[in-house]
C-alpha cells in the first residue's frame, strides 16, 4: 500500500537509532529495560524491512535475469554470514567491548539507507485497497492459489523444520566429535562456505532445465546429508556433510526465491514476501526448538537422524501432493507456471 523505498528508509533509520542506543547503553551500563526496548525496535524494523527490501530486486533488473540476480543476492548474504561473525569476534577480542560493534552496525544501516535512496528503478504498482485484514488474507490466498509457489514454500518450511541439525552443533562439537570451540567454529562456517561456492557455481554455469525435480532432489539430498552427519563420528566427514547441507540448501533458496520473483505481480510483492518470511523464519526457529526437544528425549544422534528421515518423507509427500512442482521445467516462463 505504501512506497517501499520510504518504508526501507524508515526501517533503516530505526535500526541505526536502536544500534546507537545499544552502543550508548553498553558504554554506560544502562538500564536492562532500555536494552530490551532497543531490541524490540530492531525486531519491528526487521519485520517491515525484509518484505520491503525484497521488492527492490525486481525494480532494478529485467525478469530474464531473475535467477542470476537471486543467486547473487544469496551469495552476498552468505559472504556476510561468514565474514560478519568472524570480524565481530576478532573485534571484540581486540577491544574487549561490544559497543563499537553496535556503532558499526548503525553505520552500516545508514550506508544501506543512502544506497537505497540513489536507486532509480522502475516504480512498483501499489495495491489500491485499504490496509485491512482482508488485504493480508489476499496475500495468503495468492500463495495458496499459486500451487507451484505454495509447494516450494511448504517444502522449504518443513525441510528446515525437520532438518535442524545446525542447532545441535555445540553438542556434537563437545560430546560426540570432541573438537572443542575451534572445531565448532569450523562446523558453524561450513554450511555458509558450501552455500557460497554453490551460489557462484549456479550463477556462472547452471541453467535450470528441470527446476522442480532439481529442487526435490536437492532437499532429499539435504535429508541424506543430515542423516550421515547424525551418525558420523569423524570430524572431517561431519564437516563435509555440513558443507554439503549448505550447498544443497542454497539450490533450494535460489529456486524458491526466483519463483517468488517471477510469479508475484508487483502489487502483491510486499505481502507475498511478508508471508514467505513468516513461514521461513518461523520454521528456522521452530526447527531449532524441535531439534533441542527431540535431543532431550532421544539423544542428539537420534534427533538428527530422525530429522533427516523426516525431511526425505516431506519431499515424497510434496512430490505426491503437488505434481506441478515435480513437473516444473524452467524458471523463466512464469505464464506457464501459474495454476489454472
């Protein structure tokens, strides 16, 4: 309903203010209540920023390069997820303080805000309806009725829900593989490294000819790699499986992100991205909870193996429920993908 660029300007400004607030509170050892208030503001800003920012890509690149653009977006995120925590850890070790990190975060938000302001992409159509609950329902109905998109989102959601082996990495590092904090660092980085390498390979060499089948195979492979990781007692084999998990997950991310781009009309992009973000974010958090809960009941090994088996069963169920996904060929012809 509202200009996406203005929403991003507001959310990035709020992120910067809250980050500066956390820096000040850290230096002054301020009130814990104010710390929570800043964290609440960051959460609100991210909730609005993510759907709005996702609409920037289709305003700046033509539809025929959506797949490549989605791949490079994923690559930039993976690079940040590798370099960011490593740099943060080094900086904290050097300064013995976190206040400078919050200042750096605020500066990064302001830089992003400035870069967004200079984007001269095509304007996106805005919804003409009032901002009501019916409008939100319309976004949910759009995903429900676009069967290929619904299948892809459902597949990713349940795969992440059951395949949350990453949540148990500290247990594996200390109690099973006995590699300590340094080994945990490598294990935590391995999925992102695998995803980054796969993103570069996709962007440079891969054209999806059987996108639906590729997606199903990638998620099934994710389940197999999870099972092997679960039973492994070798650090190097576990590291290889985590690398494979990241690489296969990135295939899923690229295909799903491209489908969201190609199948969504301009006036629905914000709502579709918001619903997609809710499903994916919720599955990440619930997946971590599920892994921890089942590990408490049955032990970490059975929890991870069960999650991998559950992922494979989800792939079989999705392929049977939505043959449109199984038969999906190219990602570049959206008019052929929409449900009748």
